[in-house]
């Protein structure tokens, strides 16, 4: 088994001379630190960043309107517990419908803009990966 390993290491060193002075234990542990912003936005254009910003803005608006929905629902429960007639709860029901429409619209735009952003960024990353794969020599892919 060790002879096989030595033969494989010798063939690797013969093929790739840059591995001669590399310790096998530290070869994969020495990595470059990359920030999240650099990693996430390396391939994003200005339009992609705009889609992400608007999508996140609608996400925050939709998330902020959910506590309003809870307050309106709590008011409606209090009205029912207080013995009010169903006709007296019209304001609470209308307020709940308005808040529900606001949540639906904001979440619709959030999903739409963030989907466009992710699809465009994913396509750019796939193209860059394919281009880098095409730049490799054909011998690189031989097993």
C-alpha cells in the first residue's frame, strides 16, 4: 500500500512541480481568508446589487408588518372576549385585511426581487466556472 502511495505522489510531483515543497499536512489548511461581501458580490453587477437591496427592503417591510397583524388580531380577540357583537368588529376585520394585503404585496416583491438576484448571480457564477474549466489543459482531466 505504501508503494502505491509513493508511486502516486511521485507521479503527482512529476506532473505538477509546484507540489515539490508542499507539506502534505498543510497543503489544504493554508487558505486565504475571504470576506462574505467579496464572496457574495464578486460576480454581481450594479443591477444585481439593486435587486438584492430592493428585495431586502421589501423583506424588512414585510417582517415589520407582521407584528401589526398580531396587534390587530389581538384587538379582535379582545373584542370577541368582551362580548361585542360581530357587527361591531368591522373595523378590526377591515384593519386585518389591510395589514394582510400589505404583507402579501411586500412579500411578493421580496420573493420576486431576491429570486431575480439569485438567478442572475447563479448564472454568472456558472458561466465563470465553465470558462475556468475550459481554460484547463485536457491532461488535467485525465485520471
